[in-house]
C-alpha cells in the first residue's frame, strides 16, 4: 500500500495530453517511467535546469514492471566482470543510492549479504569471486569461515562465505516514484497512460525535428531530442527509429516463495549461492524485504508474455516471438536440462525448498507458501548469448543523431540507476549539444 507521501507524488502526474492545434514542444522527451528513465530525467534537470523535459509512461503510474517487481536488493558489485560498465556503475551506484536515501529520508536497511559455499567444489569459485570483488573496488568484503557464518546468520550452514556488509534492501518501486517527484519539482512534466507508438520525422519544423505520438486521440509531442528507457519493450521501441532487432528482449519470469511469518526468524540477511558459470542464472537465494517478508528464490522460466507475471498470463504473439527467435532456440539447446529443472522447481515447491535447504537445513516444506513473481527483460543476441552489459543505439536515418535508445540496462540497474543516469546525461549533453 502506498504511503500518504507516495500518494501525493502521483497527484501532480498528468494523464496523456489531448489533441490541440499547438502540439506540446520539448527540448527532450524521455520514454519509460521505470527507475532508469526517472533517474535520467531527474539527472538531466539537475545538470541542465533550463531544459524543458517530458517523461512519458504507457502505464497509469510509474514503476509498474521491473522497477516495481524486483527483489529490492542494493547490490555491492561483487559478481560483475572487472572493467565492465556493469561493475563500475554498480559500485558507484551503491554509494549514490545510500546518499540519496539519507538525504531524502528514504527507508532502507543495511542487512548485509552472505555468498555461501556449501560444497567443497564451490570454494575455489568463491575465492575467485573474492578476487573479483576486490578488483571491482567493493568495500569491506571479507572471506569468512563456517563459525563466522553462524555468528552472522545463526541458522545458515556453509564451509566458507563472502560477507558484504554494505549490501542492503529498499523498495525500488518507491524510490522510482521519489525520483519522479523530484523531477517534477525541478520543472519536468510526467505523462502517464501514454504508450509510444510512433517516432516520426518532423523536419519541416527544424527547431523540433522529432514527432513522438501515441493513440490518435492523444496529442503528439514535438521534441528536439529523444531518449528511450523502455525495459521490457526496449527492442520494440528502438525498432521505431530503424534499429536492428538484435539484441532481442526475451522475458524470463522469476517465481518466489514466501517464508511464513512464524518462520521469519530463520533469515536475517541476504543469503546467496556461489554462481555456477555453467548456467545462465544465479540460483535461488534468501531475500529479506522492507515490509518484513522473506522471499525465497527465484527460479527462471520463459514468460509467456512480456509483462506476464503468472502461468496464466499468455500472449500468443509474444510467446511465438520468443520461441521463433534463433537466439532463444540456441539457448534452449545449450541449457535444456537446466531449463527443465527451473520449470520443475516452479511447479513443485518441494524441489525449490530442497535447494534452499542446502543453506538452511532446518527449513521445511511446510514453512513456505507461493509468493510474488517478476519478469526480467533479458537481452539476447542471435547466437543465444545473454547480453550482460549495457547496450545503447540510435537507429538509422535523419534522426539518428538526435535519438538515444537504452537497449539493455541489466540487473543491477536499480542499484546502478543514479550512476547510469549520470552516464546517460553526460552522453546526451555531448551527443545532442544540450
């Protein structure tokens, strides 16, 4: 439930503009009301307060999809390839996030995080991860033994673990709305219920060469520049200005279990497995939530709809698009057994509990219930590789130097959002001459 403060944020957010003779004119329009779009809009007005900027979102409010359907973890940057944008932006984003939370009185908790090796063959991978964390500049990461594990998390068992004291939790959906509120306070305009349908050449008006339009009953926007941060729809939005279909967004649904309230004492911090490089996803883990819930999971299965959060949410066209894509077919062939196991764990709770018992042996099947789910916008190339870093594009034609598409902003995009916003703003200022 939204707090009174959260509700007040939305009182000033406009619905879609109606048709008029004089179309709304902006220096810049941003597409996408998720955390990356809202953080970018805010950052642009921090650095360029004289710009007239609008943000458009197809849903009735901000943060409806990935930004409001995630684990809520503030990541430290341990896993990511040294030197990658993903690693750099996560480490920077963590500090920027905590600074924003403290200044704006956003509730959060520094719960910390254990990455636990429970089998001897996992220990060398954990040591490699420790070296990676140090290379990435993650602060105060420790390699700890089994005794220290139980001191931090009494019900957890393991041979060794990495301890990350600066990992935390927050409601990223609420944070997104606070970014939107700040953007409006600085003079920005937010239009909800405005799905983007066309990006057109408006070169007859050299001052505002881009026409951005939705349903014919709504007004179009005339704008000098355009940035899109469309998440689950990012490849489709990019295609509106002539971009390649690669990388394609393939939606993967992650299904969580919930620890029953009387068993929440079993988990106090984030407990994660050691990643197995043979498989494309991380594996099940334990995640405390700001409201006191404990999420367990997720698995990772193909979603039957780009914004489908259950087995019964199906879009035949979305599903056909995913299954007919050559990259998806190659991924399935490569990881068929892994995929079947993930599907099995989603259907049979006991199979997922068995994985979780590796870390907390006293956990029982009767201690859990089915929980929420989220859909991850996984960018994939035609060779079947999961695209692990950021992808930016502009399309083709006369407008290409006036447009920037964020084609892929992978997890941990929420943690990295303020750092991503700074990077996009720097690029936009240079590219567009703002």
